[in-house]
C-alpha cells in the first residue's frame, strides 16, 4: 500500500517536472523568464556546491526552528491557561479573533523599526503567524474534553494539575499536534518571506539577490529548495505526530487498515 | 484552581522581575562596538551595481586604514533602509536622492553624508533608461503619452524624471500612466506587453537590450547630465553624536568612489561577490559614474521637479540634507 503511494507520488512529481521542461521548450512561455527544468537543475547543482548557499539554508532553518519553538511553547501555555480560566477566556476571545487574521507580513515595517534586518525581525513575523495556529488548536482541544471524564476526575479528588495532566492533555494532544504541523509549514513560509522582503540573511534574501541580478534559473532553483524544505518539514511533522499519538485511535486505526 | 492561579501569578511576577533585571544590566554594553581601535559600522545597502564602490573600498582597505570595519547588510530597498537608519539599526544607509528629499520634506531626520552614484551624462548610454521592447512603435519620450510606463516606486525619482523627458520632448507628462513594479520584473512585463515602456536600471536594462529592446530616452540625463541619483546618509542623531566617525566615513567613501570610477574592471569583478549577475550580462552592463562629491545643482533641479510633480508641498531644505 505504502510502496504504491510512494510510486504514485513520484510519478506525479515526474510528470510535473516534464511539464516544466516542455512548456518553455515549446515556446508557450519565454525561456528567458521561465527556464526549463534542466536549466533549473543545473543552477540547483551549482547552488549545492556553493558554501554561501549552505550558510543561507542554515540561517533560514535557524529562524524557522527558533520561531516554531517559541510559538509552540507560547501557544500551548497560553492556550491551556486561557481555557482553564473562564474569566480569561471571556476576556480574550474577541481580542484573539481580532489579532488572528492580521497578516504577519503587514507587521514588516514594525519589525524593521524594532530590529532592523536581524534574525529577530524574522522571529517576530514567524512567531506572530504560527502562534495563533497552535493557540486556537489548543483551545479547541481543551473544549473537546469529555465532561464525564472531567467530572469523574474531580469526584476522585484530582487537583487542577493532575486533571490537566491526565484528562485535558491527552484529549488536547491530537489537536496540539495538528496545530504544530500547521505552524511548522506557516513558520517556513514566513521565515522565507521575511528574508525576501526585509533582507535578513537566509534563502529568501538569496532569492531576492537572484531576482535583482536577473539570474532567473538560480532564482527558480532556490524556489525549488524552499519547496523541498516544506516537503521535508511536513513529512517530519507527520512522523512526530504519529509517534506522539501512537496510542490514539486515529493513528492506531490507520495501522489496522 | 486557586492554587494554580497563585502559582501562575507568582510565576508571572518572577518573570517580570527577571526581565527588568536583564534590561538593567544590558544598558551599558555599547562599548563593545569599538575594539582594538577599529569601530564596526553597519551600512544598509541594496544588492545592486550602484553600491560596488563600498565593497571595493572595503577590499582595498580604504575603510580599515581609518579604523572602520564595514558591516554591509543587503536590505531590499528603501522600505527597510530609511526606517533602519532612523531607528538606529544601521549607522549609514544608501538611498536615492528623491527618497531623501521626500523624507527631508516630511522632517524625517536624515542627513546625506557622501555621494552614492551619478548619471553617466551620456544620452542613450546611461545606467538607467526609458526602455521599450524590440519592435515597439514608441520612438521617443513624447510617444509614451497615454501609454503605460513601469516605475519601481510611484511618486519617486523614476516618474519625475520620465515626466521631465516627456516635457523636454514636447509632450504632456500628465497623460502618462505609471505602473509600479520591481525593476527585475520589467523585462518580462515589457516582453509580455503588460507595459509599453519602463524606467529601468542595470542589470535589467542589459537584459532588455540583449533581447533587442532599445532606449527611447535617457531620463536621468534629461534631468541633469551630472544628476546625483543616490547618496549615503545617516540620521541627524548619529551625525551629532559621532562627527568624527562621519568625517572618516566621508573620506573613505570619497576615496572608494574615486577608485571605482577609474577601475571599471575591478568593479565588474567585485559585483560578482555580492550579486548573482550572470557572466553574459556582466560584460554588457553600463556602469554608472561615481564622482567623489554630490552635485548640488542637479539635486536642486531634482527638488524643483519633485515640487512641480507634487511629491512635496514645499522644497526641502537642502542645507539640512546635504553634507
């Protein structure tokens, strides 16, 4: 089953690459502005041999990972705290709904004023965008706690901390993992965008330099790198999710089929 | 529940207390900027041909012999550089002259300290041109009346200069439709017919020419043959606090500009270290001129045109802006 899926995935990608080769070759779009796959592959190989590329990759991953860790930690703590405190939930509900849809990139001028083109500017945008993904999922997860289980735990005299540990957390964990997976993807997008627009060091800044230099195949090669990175991050997040939720019926069910 | 709340409150108070503690202790670490007689200064630049003298000057040691270590950061245009300098994220920055005039007219405390880059002064052979694609019916600046012209930023140096070219050619600039897009997208937009002409700089200009496109006007030359297109600047606060450093930066930059102006081959070489301009384009680039000093008369002209085009209500005070 798995092998067949992987095969299908690979053939889909192969067809896409072939299309990328054919469209400019057939003259549907101008080769100068959309180079065929083979030329992008050439540029990709050149990038891999360049030390500066690996530094840029490292910068982007640093921004991504730090931002994600901060956002996930803050999201889980705030989510649980808000959910178990009715007053806080009432007080923050409308504020959260007001702040959540604000696009992170709209905060770029603020980030530049505060931190210039440093890593901290990237972190500001990454954390702002991915924090909400986690927070909202945690809040949904806490709402999903079975009232009977909660009451049972209370009647057995479990304290607040024990109830969070044994009732709330296991119920919320699948939601938290979904939030983390979403946040991981959003964090990568925002890290690259911030570098691209602000000029903070990383893959995004490298894409921007390729653009201003009229180095079209190099630019697409770097875009491909960010795509691959997104793919890897998603696969990684799914693996973590499966491990963390191995006991949960949604994952156990998958294995049984 | 109550115990949890007490615990959390205690935690929050503790966190606030430690935060205060750390900000107290970080108040006096400004000294580590200067070490061993050299001072690191942060300069916000753009990854384009124009700032080559800075990279070249650093390599040649024009800065280090004055005790300056340059930390060059490539930001993406004025959107990051002007606020970066004003908010002290950068000590110096690079910006086009009109942007600085606009900033000054709004009382943003910027102060130009050194020349940046200047027009070559040669018709149809400048580093910025009003370009059209191969086979375009547009032959001179007047022909862009009623047509779409791409500029990198609306209400800035590109459109005021295009207006001047059109006016000098006997046309009506108010008829021109300006469209905003980044320089690097202009070749494709011209080829695809989304715009009819473009105010474009190198290396995008070389791309257009390599595809058979031509220039129909040299817009910067039309404003003034010696037009100071961009300058290095700092904030008024930095200039007041560090007059010695500003003076050293001015001297080193003037030396770098002069050196770059007389060594075009070294300029082309240094460009490959901070851009990805392909070799095929590199040889075709029209390099700008790098005079050591800004040309005041040309900046006055640019200010007049800006006022005429409504970029600012009253002409900015050049004495406050210029070094």
